[in-house]
C-alpha cells in the first residue's frame, strides 16, 4: 500500500532526472509558495495540471505514481468533502487541488533524485546558518524523518479508512479525521521519545 510516496527514486535519463538537486528543490519551494499565496479553485486546478505535466515529462511511471498517490487522494477527498459540507465547492476544489499538486510535484522530485542527494543538498544549504546557531545535521535529520513519516501517516490514513468502513462510517468525517489526528500525534510523540532516549534531541 505504501509504495514509498517520498523516496521512490527511479533512475532515468530525462531532463528532470539530469537537473541538479538544488534547482529542483528551489523550484519545489517556489511552487509551494505560489500555491500558498494564490487562492481560488481555478489556480488550484492550474497548479495540479502543471504538476501532472511535469510528472509525465519525468516519465516516472503512470501506474506507480497512481498507486503512490492513492492514499493522498483519499486524504484530499476527505478534506474536500469536509470543506464542501462546511463552506462550498470552491474551497473544496482549492484544498484538494493544492494538496494533490504539492504532493505530486514532491513525488516527482524524490522520484528523480536519490534521497541521499536531497539530504546532502539541504545540509549544505543550511551550513551558512551554523553561525546563527542552526545545526545542519539536525535539519537533515528532521528532513529524513519527514520523508519517512509521510508514508507512515498515509498508512495510518488507510487503516483508519478501513476501520471506519468496517463500522459503516466511511461517510462520517469525524470517524476519519479524529482517529487519524490522534494516531498521528501518538506516532510523533513516540518518535520524539525514541530520539530523546538515544540522546539525539533534547527531551
């Protein structure tokens, strides 16, 4: 189920594969800023179309990408359904489109770039901040944990959906969102406790 959403590196010879990791991460960051600043359903659909075009250009595999995106598509559907119920269709489309476009472009970056290269690039980028008290190694650790946590959270989402479906509550947002939030927080606390026990971070 959790075909690594992040870290699913697939070697290739496309322009996207050959692009250096720095420009890729800068493009992803700029894309995220644009998605955050531009509001509305139409801009969200344009961002999603652009992400799909880049994914096709990178040739990372339609079926593999679709399988990897299935859990996030479920989350986007849940969030969009909640916004549709509470506010209306424009915000529902915006939330789902923004979420899917951001995750899809992140998948393209990680599918065309070895994970170690991504971590090394972030560590080097943070090196000038060491004089201000920033620890580049800890930043790299945080990024690595994030990349590992995303598939785990999607696993939790899938399990929560299956549990709600078994109880006949798959259409109840509370039966999906509340357990998902509680289990995600519990996982984060367990990870923090494990790091503190090893002396990697402060308790």
